[in-house]
C-alpha cells in the first residue's frame, strides 16, 4: 500500500489515480493520522453513462451471478420436482414467508 499526505494527494492527484488504476491502494494521511484510502473500484461497479443494468448492480438492487451460466449443462440437468401435494404457487408463498 502506498502512502501520501493529504497535501501530496491533492497536489499530485493524477499520479495517485494512475497508481490506483494500475491496482495499487493509496493511504491518505492528514497530520499523521490515516483518514482515507484510494483503491480500485470493483469491476462490477464500474458504470458507463446510460448503463441502467450497471446502475442496478452499483446500488445493490441486483447482485449478478458469480459465474456465467453453462446453458448446455443447465438444460441437460433434471428439472426440480415439487413435494407431493405442493403447487408452484404454494412453494413461492412458502419461500416468501421464510424470508
């Protein structure tokens, strides 16, 4: 982790942002006390202007899956079955009550 005083960070912000873009983290120190860090943004949170999907991820409304869906494997797997006597509506209601 790199260290910079608040004054250094202010006067050389471009230099420190380039280091952060390269993957480094910068600890900002004010009067001898660490007060902030500059660190790379999680790739999932980098939003392009007009990208509504990325905005949903950034504000926590949507959490993308951890890995890409293997479609062939998904359709080759057996479909889930409901317990005897339970309808899909019953299952949905049960799940909602559990939360």
